C-alpha cells in the first residue's frame, strides 16, 4: 500500500491559493520521529498514558500535538522542522504532478506553516483511536 498523500491549499493572506503536496513519512522515519518525540515528552515531565513509550505514532495520537508544545524549543524545533520535510510545493496548480521541495519563499505566512504542520500531523496520526486499542 502506498504512503498516504494529500494536497493542501492555503486559504489566507499572501499564500491564498498556493498548493502543497503532503506525503506520509516512510515507516522507519515515522517511527524514529515518534520515538524522539515520545522520549522528549517523557523526559520533559509531560503526563502521558501508561505504556506510552511502546505506542509510537498511535501514542502521539493519544496525547495530541499540543503535548509537543510542552517541549523546550531546542527539543521541539528539530521535530517541527522534520514535519515540513513531508511537504512539497506545487508551483503550477494546473500541473499537480510537478512538485518540488520547499524553499523559503514558498510560504509567506506563519499561519500557513502552522496549518501545514497540523495537516502533516493528521496525515500521520489521523486514524481512529478504536484502531489503536
């Protein structure tokens, strides 16, 4: 089964109408990212459910992206930056097959960066909690 993908269209400001392709991380990268986030959360004292360290992405789905906000910037920044590595820019929306890696000028609004990260989060943990249990 191929990795999940979605197209996100920015809705506001200078980025309005810009399209971005989001692609799920390969399993090994997703596991590595999740374990780094989990260990950081546990080390920082964020309250997590029993067995959280064994749950990977499903554990992160349980506590939510807001828990990552409880981390110190030096720990959170590389995790947040890696989320954007799942995002590619679609320079010409009439040619959705043509995408490229992000460059600084592709995103002009902070809110777009935040929304892209939220969409990447949902792409990775957007399964039902019932499937986790």
